[in-house]
């Protein structure tokens, strides 16, 4: 999820001092019922929890509890439904009039108004604020003035945003974008209170939102405690007293704590435990489809990976990966070999096209070796696949991918894993363009549209285009698709763009991922949404 200039926040601005507790410490589900507290595994977010600056899964989990936007994605279907939006109107897919529902406040009592949204979006877009999700505002008129490609901003705010009343504002886009309203459930579009601007450091230390939970405390590396907001005005109120997100640097430790009764919820069952999880947990194990795809991205800013021959090398590497064997043996069929760059949760009408990748995603050791040789061989002589070692069981599958590549090439040293200790450090290396070989680039959809699987990751200079791949034909087709008001035609154009990505093998699709979670006997009504995130507000403590 996204890339821009890194904001340099001091540690004291984001960490609240508490007595540290051990990561593997005992669970505490409180008194039970609506006042009981759920304990869940977690990882420290990469950045402070500003909505426009949070672009990874761990921080996103918190924002989903603390904020509500104009839209909310249905936790069962993923459909974008009105939340704070009373209505969103347009006659031309360029000019939109948005009416905010009355009666909403932030947890500090401040009213949520049209200005709460406009001020937040202007802050997110402005270059000097270095927000990683600034790209989400690119289609609003005036973005080039507040976030120029080079130099400094010539305007302080987006000309396409106008407050027209206490609860109404208008949005003017710089081109047609028919599905723009459906993107507005993403966290970058959340409203912000005046407190955010009046005392930014204080807000960063203890963010104030308008969702069903408030942040009680946070100790980096240990735990974040969220508690139910009793006066929350929405109809999706918390069914528990709060959630304690406990930081684990090894999901095997989290799973052990779950089995021992020291933790209520693990939302990332380690691969090494998948063979045991059904006998350990029975029907308290969840394995549900999710809008997630795992890929290998390439550092196209490294000239060795950005040559005509490198296209053959990338395609050869893809064909050297035995996806079916890896998903069966390592992931116990909780992953499905990828045959395109989106997700089956979109469905055929939404843009998923099984088999679009063609032979490039089909295991063929002989052809793989041939293509890699014709392309000039692996740059530097050895492939080093970068990954974070703290969560996600990445070591197991990276080692398996390397074994598959090594077997295809007949060289047991052709590929090795290149671990980075923590997710935050790994993301920082990626953001600083320090990768020298392919690296894992798992993508969890922000909203259920094919556009979200393609544009943020592969459009030139897009926010999550971590490898800096660029192709003018791809960009042109994406622009045409966004302007198309007929859904079927838009999907067709996006798939044509995906064909360009395929032909250049701009990234290697590996597998589609299910949401995988396990929970204790202390809690019930545990589900995962289509983003694979627990629906925390619906969990009940027995």
C-alpha cells in the first residue's frame, strides 16, 4: 500500500509511555459480555496513524476501528455503502455534491461537518505534509498545484474542493471518474477534527476519531489498547468493551499464546501451524476468501532490472515457480495459485479474469531456464528475495520459491531469501529505494474495484508503485478506464492494461490469499471481512 516522501516524526510524538508488558503475556478478556476486552495479535504500524499517511495493514486495522468515512465497505460483501454520506450526487462523473449526515461527532464532542472532510483531504494532498496516501487525491482539481511532481506547492489547498454548507461540499475532478464515490470508504478520505490541526503532536500521541473505538494507550513494541466509545452515534456499535492489540514479532508465538489461553484472536495463522489448526481449534478456525494477492515486485530503479533482456528474465523466474506445489504444501490450500494480478473476490463482472497471465504463470522449468539464459541471466549472478521476517510466515514460502527456482536452473545457490527483521524496517527500505532484487509485495485491497489492484501499484509514480515500474500504454488504458461510465467497458479497459503488465511481467503474481484466523473459547461471533481484517466491533466476549 503506498509510497511517498517519508515524514520524519520523532518517537515521542507517537509513543505513549506505559509500563511495558511482555509480547507473549497473558490474555485478559475483562468481565465478559459487552464490557469484556478482546486481546488480538498485531504488529506496530509503520507510520503515525494519520489517515492519509497509513498505507499498510497493521495501521489500517486501527483506523478501521477509530474512524468512519463517507462510505463503509460491508463486512460481509465488501459493497461500498453510505456511512456518513447522506447522498453523493453527480450528473457527469466529474462534479460531485456530497451531503454529510447530521448528528455525527468526534469522540471529543466536536461535530463532524463538511469542513472536517475538506480540511482533511487538503492536508492529505499537500506536498509538504508528506502523506503516503496523497495520491488518492490526484483526481481532484488542483492537485498539481498542491502536490507538484517537482518543486514546491503553489497553492495551499485543492481548488476542486468547496465547502458549500455546514454539511455539504462539492468535489470537482480533473477527469471523469465514474467509480469515485466507491473509493470514499478508504481511510485516506476520513474526516479529521480541529484538534488534529490545533495541536498536531498531541493528536499523534493519542489520535481522536469518530469510529466505535477510542485509543486509550499505546506502547510501541508492546500493545495498543482501544476502548468502546459509549456515545458513538453509528449503528455499528462495539459489541465488546474494547480491544487490546498485542505486538508480536513472530506469529508462531502469537499462535502458541492463543492455544495456551493467553490470547483471544490471531488473524494470521502461521504456515507452520496450518496442518494442526483444525485439530487445535475446530470451528474456531476461519479460512475465508479475501481481496489479497501476493506478488514479487522488482526494483526498476536498478538499471539491471530495467533492460529489454530483463523482461525475459522476469518471465523466466515466474515460470520457474511451482505455485501449485507451494500453495499445497506450505499453505495447506489456504492460498490459490495466481493467474492474474487481481483477486477472485472481485468476480468476473468486477474484473477478475482467470488465466489472464497465461503461460507466464505456468510452471515450466525448461522454458524458465531458457528464458533466463536468453535474457542474460540473473543480475548479479544470484537472486535475493527480500521479505520481512516478523509476520506472515514469509521465510517458509520465500525459501520454497527459491528452491523451485534453484531446481529449475540446476543451481542450488541461484536464489536465496533476504530477510529484514521487522515489517516497519522492511517498508522503510522499500520506500528509500534500497532494494537490489525482487521483494515480496503483498497487496490487500483498499476497496473492491479492479482499479485498486492495478493503478496504485503499477501506474507511473503511483503511491504504492514501490518498484517504480512505468509504462505509457498501461497508464493510458487506466486513464480511459477511469473515465468510462459503463462498468463492463471500464473493466475491459482495465484488463487490457493488465495485459500490458503481463507482457512486461512488471511484477510476478504468486497466489491469492484467504483470510486465516483462529480464536479462543473466550470470544464468539468472530468473522473476517473481505479485506481479511477481523470485524472487531462485532466480536463478543463470552
